């Protein structure tokens, strides 16, 4: 076997092989491409004869020869060939029939268009040969040929798509290209790799695959973005990794000069494409970027696709110097909601700016896969850390994803993925039989509404009511609006001339008062003359008659007391405005008294008051936080302002927070693949508890720390500090119920995800229980003997009480059982208390002193509106989040 370096040198020398050559010498320009035209190595055969296209490696305008290989056949055969050429509009513009005889044990070659045409100049077409034998049996072979018409990176916009074209023959690809076009896709992510790297021929096969894929994409106007990933064992063992990476990328870039952007690896921080640390991947990405620049100085260069869009990893990656040679940072921000996914991208932009960079953001994979009836796709669920969604939710979330990305200036979103044929996952928009899912139509409608539009601003990703404004190229404007919960009355009123359509383009009737009711799906509103979302010349805040030498946004109040919060509005514009108070963030149990709408003349200031009344059971010694603004003239809003309110008194749970970890092994950030850490067995004291959200009756010594904190199995994901997130839990039991008391300290609380099946992008607490005492006998998926409770202390509006989801995650689906669990919570700015009483009957447990139950206590910590870390008491394996087999124990004590 030749070395990588020798192989690359030979490939450079052969990069422009001549088309004029004797019949089929080994190193000529004519090569056989049975693999690239038939997807995953499927070969067209009739009896003992295999059919192969022979094409010119350096000139795709030359039409192919057809080879019939009957080397294993014991008898001669004759075949009829019906060759056609089809243009990008589906019109067959050339057809020729011929005969091909092949001897026993030999092979023959034919030119299907002999005497009529040899080349395709100034066009690209699908070549197809329908082959029939004397018995009437048929097979088919196809390829894409013609003259390249490069599509530059400036043509790419936010509407991108992943398509695994390498799995399909040219015939199938030719059917997909028009569907992509009609859906508004502008850029396609194409797979490539270091896989075929054993011989010169296999490496050249990779080039041929890419060239044919890109030729077809260009014909339909798509910019090509090439993923170079999947490093084989030989590459990992090489002592010249940087040499190989640099030279391979130089070859690819030179061969595809002016025709492609690149990014370097697939989720290599997660173990999917590799399992590389940030500092190591920075070196590899730099070498690949240097090679790309040498081969094509104009090509855009993107990082590898960072799994989970992990912000801590990105910080270390850029800190190691990776940003110096990259034009884009590529992330895979899979999540429970599109708001969480886009929030990750915005956080990544902040990290890029911190390191002095200005790279674009490319979400090279993101999507929401379907899992109807709660059935879990094992492959997809493990890769994304998300259970599935209904078909309806996929459609709704897709539109929200692209609207949010465009509104927030994200340059590229590559939905994963497009077509369901030969696809073990379930993200696709086009079914294997080429019928279209509603999610496909939602993409096409989103592109129709917003293609080429300029964002005019909108709400933050965590807000209950989402509205985003755009100005189209023709000067008209459109609003896209929805809510993070169903049945929410909008905070705006539409004028009489406004028209509304849903995410499929169907008209939506507005109520008589013109205030729409919003839900999970996008509502497009046209007929408006929308300004920018933010009224930049109007300020709402706390600057009233008080002296600002003392902070004007900090207040104190006793539990049950009322405090006045300034709502001062100054109009710096040249026209009068109508201002209405807006509450953007609140906390449950507090009463908010708002002033009425006011008119503010140009240059004038109005000083109003908002009344905040604390609940009588407000936790003393902690802060509460509220965010307000002013809605201006119905459709605009001022920048928000936040006030801090401290509840008087001493914090009562300090002793619980001092509970220390035991002597159990702790999760080790030096080896993210290591498991078996934490406390394998907790204990529950005998006795009941009053479920009132007050931990006064619980003793500090009953609590255990939730101290295994990390991010799934990702490299360099960081460990949250004690102030960032800390949690403690205690248990009691009696003959009927298991009681749990939770105390959480968290620097930021977010509750934006009640749509995914495991609420992963809301701050939550999870109790995973099993009545099976023997760990070896616990099931791999949830059964009637298991119970997974996902709990939050409040909901997305922050007016709700505690929320509960009894999740199946691919196991037994339970409906309507949440009401049997009693819960109570209290929430403040940086933490919460949560109590629950869980009937043993829900998971067939028979409580008695000394009984051992299966247990893990888990939590998701969300900062910036998305999950950043997880915490748990025991980490047995990466499937801790969905499998009873990964549980530790809970012993029922005295």
C-alpha cells in the first residue's frame, strides 16, 4: 500500500488527465465509475453481466461509454441500449437506441450516442441508459454530464439543506434537484471524506463523486458546501496528520476551484465523526484551511460541525487559534425548540466576538426529527440527545427555525436532512416515494415569504410571544408571529387591511377585535407598513424624580408587601406616540399592577408606576427579577429594562447548600468518556412530608448533592461552577408515596421548552425510578415498572405553578397520569424549591424498609435559553437519560 503522501503526489500529477487515450489503460483519463453513479456501490446487472459507465476523469462534458462486463458469464449475450439525455426542465432532448454484444467470459464497450454527439457544452444533462436483454429483463444506469457553471458563495443564503447525494444514483438526484429548487434552497451540504484513501483509485473515486454531485447542484443553481470528515483508522495512526490534511484539502480545493465552500469534520467533539479535544481539532482545522487556501484562495472555509453547538468547546477551540484561518464557524445546534437552537448560534457569535473574530455562523446540521406515537428512533435520539416530534411539530418548528435565523442575522442554516430513501433517521422532508411532507411545504412557504428579505428586528428567543419583522426586496413588509405555548392572545392588534396566512400559506381568519390567538405555528401577516421592531428614539426605564446616585432599579420588599416600580417613558422622536406597558419577564405568585396606555408628546417624559406585590410565601433573603418595556403605537417596542427586587429576611436554606459530596468518584474532565461516577445509592428516610414548597420540615442531613455536572459525552464541555448551577435532593417514604424535596441554585433560569418530549431546553429536574431491585434485570427502555418524571418549577409564561411530564422516551407511553403527582414550588431569580409526592403505584413499587429501587436524579441547566450542562447524582452510562438499565439505587431506610 502506498503512503498517504505518495498517493497525494500521484493524484496531483493526475489531476488533469487527458481525455484522449487508448482504450481503458489503467492510468488514462477514462475511468469506470460504477460506484458514483449507483449510490452506496449498488451495481446494475442482468444475469452475469455487470454494466459500468466509463467517463473522462478530467472532462465531464464528454459523454460516457457503456461497458458490459461478462467476465463471469459462461455464455455470450446481446443487449439493447436505449440512451437518453434529459435537461434540467425534465425534457428528453436526445435519444438513441443501439445494440451491445458481449462474449462469454469477456467484456465489451459501446458509445451509446456514437455518430451523433460526443460532448455537452454550455449545459448539464442527465444521461440514462435503459438496458434490456433478450428475455425482456431490464436494468438502468445513469450519470450527470456537461459543462460546469460555478455558483459562488455570494449566492448562498439562510436556506440551506443537507442531502446525502452519495446514497443515490444520478436518476434519483435529478428528481431531487427540482424539489430543492421549489423549496427555495440556495446551498447544499455535500458529503466527502478521507474514507477512500487506501489506493489512488479510491481517492480518485472520491473526487469523481464530488465533481458529479457538484455538477448537478450547479445546474440547478445551488452553491455547494463540502463536508470533509470521517477520518479512517489509517489517518488516526499516521505520524503526518497535518501533512496529509493540508495536501488532501489542497487537492480538493484545486480540483473544485471556484465551485465549493468547505468545512472540516463532522461532530468531532462527540465521537460521531471523531472524538477530538478542542486544542487538537484547532491544529487539524488550521492545516485543512491552509491547504484549502493553497488550492483555491477564494474558497470559504468553515470549521468542523461542533456537536450540540457547545459554547464551552467553541471558546477553547478559538482560544487555541482556530479562528485565524476560518471564514465560518460551523455548529450543529440540535435542541428541543428552534428558539433554543438559534440561541446557541447567538451565543456562539458572542464567543467569536470575544476572541476578536468576525466569522459567519453556519448551522451545518440542525433539524427536528419525527417520532410519531412516542416511538423513539434509537440512532437519531442518541445522536441528538432529543426524543422525537410529531409531523405537525416538525412542520411548525422548521418554519420557526428559518424565521428566527433570518431575523437574527444567521448566515446559513442547513436543515438535516432532505430525502428519506436509505435514511435510517427521520428528519427528512421528502418521503422515500418522493411524496412531500407538510414540512417541505412549510419550507417552501417560508422561502416564498422571506427570500431576500431584510430583518427589521424582533423579540428575544425566550419570550412567550414571538414576532419578527422583515422588509422584502419589493419594499413590502411581513411579520412572522407565534407563541411558545398554545392559545396565547397576541400583544398586538392588526389593522383592518392586514392579511394573515399560516405556515402552509393558507388564509387565517382574524377575530373581530383583530388580535390574533397564537400557537406553535408561524402566522405570516402582510399588508402592514412595518417600521423597525425597536423604537430607538423612545426610552422606557427607571429614571424618574429620584437621585441616581443610589441605584434606581433595585428595590426591597417584605413577603406579602407591595413596591412601586418606575415606568418612565421619554419620547425622543419628532411625532407623538402611544405607549403601553409591557411585561417581558416575571415570576410566579407575584401580582403586577400596570398603568394604562399613555400619549407622550415629542421631547416629553411621562413617569408612571408599576405595582409589584410579593406573595406571602416569598422566600426571604433572595432576589426576584422582572423585565419591562413599553409597546409603542401597537407594533413597536422600546428596549427592555430589568429591575431587581430583594425579599427582606434571611435565606432559610443555607445549611442545605453546605451539604458536601461524599467519597464517591467524581466525573473527570480529563476523560469525558469515563462513566461510573457519583453516588450509586441514595437513601430515603421513613416519614411523610407536607407538599407546600417550604423545606423547613426537612433536615439538612437528609439531602444529597447533585454533583456530577458535565454535558453528555462531549469533549471540553466545561464544568459549571457552584454559582452557575448546584442542586440538592432529599427523599422520604411511607406506605403509599415517595416524597422528594429539591433545592436548586442557578445563575439563570429559562423555561422555554415544553414542546419536545423531554423538555431538554428548559431548566428541569428529573426523577428516574424503577421498582426492579436488581440492576442487571432493569429494562433498556421504560416499562410499567419504571417512571421518568421531568419537572419544572414553573412554565414558559412564568405565571404557572410547577409543571410535570411523565416521559416515555421510546418506552411505555403513559397519558394523563401527571395529575396523580402532587407538586409545589417557589421560584426566585437564582433558584427554586420543588417538592413532589409520587405514588408508588405508578411504577409497581412495593415499599418496605430495606427495599431497593432504581433511581437517578438528573437536571438540565439552561443558560441563554438552551441547555448548557446536565447534572446528576450517578452517571453509569451515556444513555442515563432514557434507559432504566443506567440507574443507580435508592434504598428505603428507617
